[in-house]
């Protein structure tokens, strides 16, 4: 009863983007998110054609990539299984999304503001978030502690809008080199966080990986059992410390990660 009483006094902040075919939540080189009406209360005409009603209810179906919208990366996203004899292969290559402990996807939030990097850099290239940026934050807010979830607040979610302007979120810098890419941690930053005991890292941008070189940060972190939560939004609502972060993914057998809901609890 005491836990319930405490929860009632906590503010719940939604840190998840809305997924829609009209929003840039799908990775540009993957299948785009699609949703269709399967049944409605009455017959109707939809974009996919005539929908005949078979009963007094509404339902739709989705086509969605595992890395669409707010989602996490399981080790198998970049780490091959140990018997593959491929680079970076290890036992974590057997840990699919449904096997990742939920405890690994939550913890006290340390929100590192790097919004000053957004808009910097050459076309198609991410400005690096370095260990020095994180150390500068620690000088002001105290050392990072093992088990904390580091959330990189880049402010890049301002580009998560419908229409042509939404191309700036991912497709523009990634495919067409239109403007700088989103700020992203370099390998040194990832390894520094790992050494500090951080196992869950989130970002309000399309990927932990850089626009121009996305694999190294994934290889180095996921091969060590780090968890990445990408396409967050609303990190400006959180203090540097004091919130508790939680991500709950859809539980799918064999997944390389998956979409879900990211929230923060704040007293």
C-alpha cells in the first residue's frame, strides 16, 4: 500500500514520440511504418479500398520496423552470435529483445544537456558528443553512478514533425547530406560511460550512432551489454538529476530490439 501511495504523488512524463506514417519515425532505408483499417463499425472507403464491416468494432493492423519510433536496441541488432565467426561475435549475440531484463531499461536519470551541438558540423556529419562533454556535466552535477541511465539531451526532436520539414530529422542528413547530422556519442564517450557503470543510454535523436558512421558506437556498447534507447523526446522536461527513467518494449520473440513507451517518474 505504501508503494501505491507514493506512486500517486509522482508525475509521469511521456518521453515517447508518436508513430504515424506522416511522421519521420521510420529509418529511411527500412520499410516505412504503415497502418490500415481492417474493420470498422460500418462499411467505409479507406485509402486501401473498400472496408466491409463484419461486426460492431474497429481494429487496424500495422506494419512496423523493430527500430521505428521510440525503441531500444538489443545486442542482436549489431552483435552476431558466437558461432558465426563474424567480427564482434560473442555470447550477447544470442540475447534477443525478449531476453533483455527490464531492470536494464530503467534507473535514475542523468540528463546530459548537449543542445549546443545541434546544428554544428559539416553536411551529413554528426558533431561528436565526447567524454569531455560528459565530464564537464559531472563537474557541475556530480560523478555518474553505476546503474544510472544517461539521457543525451540534444534537442534534435524539434525536427520530429510531419511533412517535408520532417526530412531534417533523419532522411535529409543521412541520405542527401542536407545539413549537419544529429549529435552522437563517439566511441570514447561510450566507453567512458561503460567504465562509470552506465548500462542504459538514451538519446532524443534517430540513433546513438553518428549520421556518417553509425556502427562503431553500436558495436562497442552493445558488445558489452549496454542498452540503447533511441528516438526519445521531451527531455527538456527533466531535471539534470531527480527523475527515474523506464522503457517498456513490446515483447517479441527473436527481436533485435523493439518499439515501446519511454516514461520518467518525477516527484
